[in-house]
């Protein structure tokens, strides 16, 4: 039991969720390591959503609202930390979810599917019993995607994606929205819109923003996207981190 008045309560609570998800077969062991890398960046970013994360969320919401075939990709860490919020976002936008695992096993896919359905998910793709299509530029099992899901999608929201897959998805013409605490990861650098924030804050912010923008006209939504500069946004996150290092914000 972690005490609520512990100064690292929130961080320790997330860590406990990650360990539980590993024990329950939702998360691969390497997912725990990925979480540790995320924690370090979150610490440096001040463990709160920055102004530039909010700008990226706004552009992401606009892209999802304008998309013809949007999809939300879910990996083990996302399923471990925010299964309820992912389902809420999917239902709010009325778009499907695809299970997309780096270390894929049938058992883990089934467990994540059940978890999402228990939270009220309607369409869950990426299971073992559906038509697959191969993403060009990738080899082996990682090239596989659901024919009706990521393969067909024009806009893909993919938190914590692997760098190779992110690069291939962008090369295949998709508008890629990622959530990644590391502004220097290949995924962060290649994506069209990178939300440098923790998924536990980014997904709820995205839900609120989608609701706020849901009545906005298409021209304005297009403007929000064209005013957004991903490189500049990533640089702002790096500046925030460097201030921590130089002690400027002590
Ligand atoms: P790349 O392959 O893109 O260069 P990587 O190898 O650094 O990235 P992976 O191990 O593929 O990274 O994926 C883990 C990524 O997810 C890390 O960049 C980490 O910062 C990020 N991450 C971990 N936990 C969270 C979280 N809760 N919210 C957002 N990002 C997270
Ligand atoms: Mg990687």
C-alpha cells in the first residue's frame, strides 16, 4: 500500500499499476523498462502537462476530428495505465481501437481485448482472427496490421510506438500522432504530431479537447493543424528539460 501523503505518491501509484499489469500478463517485461525511461523524462518535464503538450493535444484533436479513417493503437503500457480513458476517447470519437504489440503473444492480445471490452470498448481490432495486411517497409511479425484498422487508416493515434514502425507508418502516408515522454526518440521525431507528455495526462486532455472542438468548423480545424509545427514543439520540450538541468527553474 502506498500512502497518499507520500511525496512520490502519483509516480509510485503508476509504477504499481505497471507491475500489476506485468503480473497479470497484460504487459511484457520490456514494457516495465520502457516505463522507467518514461518516468525519467517525466521527472525532467516537471510531471505536469506543459503548454507545448497542450498545443500538440489541440492539433491531435483537430486531426482526429477531420480524419476519414482514424484509429487508436494500444500497446501494453497504454492498456496497463489508461484502459478506461482509451475506451472513453474511442467512444467519444466513435472510432476503433487496434491492439498493436511489439512483443505480441496470443495470450496478451486476448487479455488486452478483454480488458478493453470490460471497460466498454465497441470495436477492438488487431486480434488474431481477422484479416491482416502488411505495412510496407517493415519485416517479420512487426509488419502485420489489421486490414480494417491501422492499414486502412489515414490518421493513427499511437502512444509509445516503436521508432521503426513509426517511420514506416509515416512513409506509408499516414498522419501519425504519438504520445511519448522522450522528445528525442525516433518516434517523437518522425511523427506528424508528437505529444510530449505522460499518457495518463495526455489522453484525458485529448478527451476534453475533442469535446471542446467537436462543434468547430472544418476550416478552423485545418488551421489548427497547419499552425502547428512539430519540430518547434519538440524543441520547446527540450528547452524545458534543459532548464531543469541548469537549475534555471529552481
Ligand atoms: P524509439 O524506438 O522511438 O527511438 P525508444 O527505443 O527510446 O524509442 P521504446 O523503448 O521503443 O523507446 O518505447 C518507450 C518510449 O515510451 C520511451 O521513449 C518512453 O519515454 C516512452 N514512455 C514510457 N512510458 C510512458 C508514458 N507513461 N507516457 C508517455 N510516454 C511513455
Ligand atoms: Mg525503440
